[in-house]
């Protein structure tokens, strides 16, 4: 069950609620957001405590959550999650765009691309320092040197950076350089890693696994939030189906379903979903029309020589044209 504390509640009022919940056999998990404090009662305790707490001073509402994902579920009285990171607000109604190359290759090249996407209107930079690849012989990333490049370029341009973390033992390292930690599709079911980033203070960009149902996707987010990190961004990046015309099948339905079932911001990655640069713009516009809070788009100024995913990367001028169209639609809306 969920207890939503009223704005301006006192520490004593919150302590009374938590003590009461514990005394009825529940584990208390507080989630402190910018606008609301939510106290989750986890376990199989006395259900009557819900009605008891509802009458306490400082309590705005109390409710049972029937879904298996208690923390990320959209329930009456719970506001949508809004994340402030690197001078960017995510989830408050403005379309946000994360852009950059698939991999950090050289500092000079990354800076050049980053300047182009910033000029086009990108809000945050992306780039892989550790790259999970299907083949062990493919480029695996520059590692910590890639992280250093990301941090230096981001600082120079005044933009936050998003990069993937692949293992529990690198969470602290990646968090020391990046503003947002990405959990890739291959690691959506890596529960130990999800718990570890849940103990981190940096926002987490969670991608849907290629064969994950929406409920499994939300349960993965539940691992992170229940471990103490409420700042999770969901990303639909395509799922594996029988179709071979595209790299994956972009599940536009998922955007609307996720917005209905969860209070977390929802992004779409049309680059990985389609796998072809000429399909990125149409898929991106479809995602925005479906209600996505943001996009993650791969951009490279020489796709033919990119060490990874060049075929799905937009040239900077094509990215700029897409951004102009998207921002225009946003203004009109």
C-alpha cells in the first residue's frame, strides 16, 4: 500500500506514519521526490492500517496498489515523476532529446558531433564508453578514457551526458563521470545491476529488453526504485518479432501503455528500433505523437566510418532538420 504525505508535512507526522506501518507488520520504504513524499508499506501485514493512516495529520491520501510493481505504478494522487538533471527537466511536458554517436571514438570526433547536436537543440549527450556487442571481436569501447572524454566534452558544452553501465563493479566509476546511467536492453534482466544502480543517486535510463513484456519492463524499473532511486526513465527501443525489414519492431503501443500504467517518464530510441537512418525520423515523430517524453537518437558526421551502428545514425544536418520539425510541432501543440 502507498501513503502519500501532504506538502508541508512535518518530520513528526511522517515518523508517526512510518512507526504505525511498521507496527502492523510492514517494511517501510520512503520515496522522497521534489514535490511529494510517498511512503510504501511493503509486505503482508494488517490491511486496516491503511484506513488508520489516512486519518493522520500530514497524510494526503492512502491507497492499495494491486499491481506487482508497487513503486512505479500510476495511482490516484501520485504525481508523475519529474527529474531535474544537468540543467534539464525531464517529464514535465517538454520534449527532451538525447543525441550523439553510438560510441565515443576520439575526443576530437566526439566534440565535433556534440557541438553539432547541441546547435540543433539536443538537451543531453549520449555516447558509449563500454559497449555490449554481440560479437566478442567487435569494438568494445574506450572504457574509462571514453568516460573522461564524455565528461570533458559535456562540461565544455554545458550539457549532461548519458552512458551505459554494464556491470555492478563499474557503477561507481561510471557515476563519477556521467549524469545519467543507462541500463541497456541486454541488462534489463540483470537484477543485481538494477539493485546496484538503485542505490546510486544518479538518474537511470532503463531500456526495455528485446523480448520483455511491458510488465517485465516495469518490474525491472521496480527493482531500481524499490532499492531507493526514484529517478528512472523508461525507454522503448524496439522488441524482437518475426519481422526482418527493420532491426527490431518499434512498439509504439508501449508508449501509451507505459504512460497509463506508470508515473515514470517514457522515452523512445528510434535508432535502435529501426536500425536504418532513413526510418529514424518517421519513427521519432510517431513516438512523439504517441506521447513520449523524449527521444534518444544516434548522430554521426561520418557514419560510413563509425565503429558501431553507423547505418542507423543520422548525419548532423538530418538531425537538425528533424529537430526543427519536432520543435515546430511542439510549439504548435
